């Protein structure tokens, strides 16, 4: 799937969402051509498909990584692309809505999944917190 078709698919999904989802999402939803490997990846098997960025100065924004989708689903059927893109979009909008509500449930779930991944890769991991917020990972 080329990037133009990918962006068109994303635009259709965004058109389905109600306006309140976009409140305080001043940076909008953008597609990056980049393939972004997770910095905690072991062996190049963990990629970032989407990210929610919080910024008081620049505004909140969702970034979808086309290159990561291509790396993982490049040979997949269009229905697979659509299903996975919809799931990532839902995930990132949940981050946005939770951020607006002062909640951290999905962040905590993401941290748990990362910890499980790292434990599977035989790496002891300690999550660091500062002032009750996730501040990084220490490996042993």
C-alpha cells in the first residue's frame, strides 16, 4: 500500500469520529513516512505504529508511522492494514481522551506490556517513576 492510499484510508477513519475527539488536539493527526523502532526493542522486533504527543507549547498531536506499518504489514491484505490502522488510531485517541481527563490507565497498560516484552527477552527491567509519573526504564 502506498502512502497516499494509506493517508486516504486514515482520512476516512478520522471523518467517522465525532468532533469532541479532536478538542485539544491542536497538532492534529499526521502521517510520518518514518519506520520507528521502539528504543527498547530487542532484535528489531518491536516497532512504534503510532504515538500521542502532549505539548502545552505546540499542542497535542497524534503521529501515525507509515514506515512502521509497512515494515510489519507491507505484504498484508488491505483489510489487515485497515484493521490495524483502526486499532492504532483508537489506541492513540484513547491516550488523548485519558490525558484530557487526567487519567493514566492506558499508559499503565502500555508500561505493563513493555515490561512483559522485556521479561520475555530475558532482561530484568525496573520502571522508574518521578512524582508519580513514568520516567524511564533501568535494565539489569
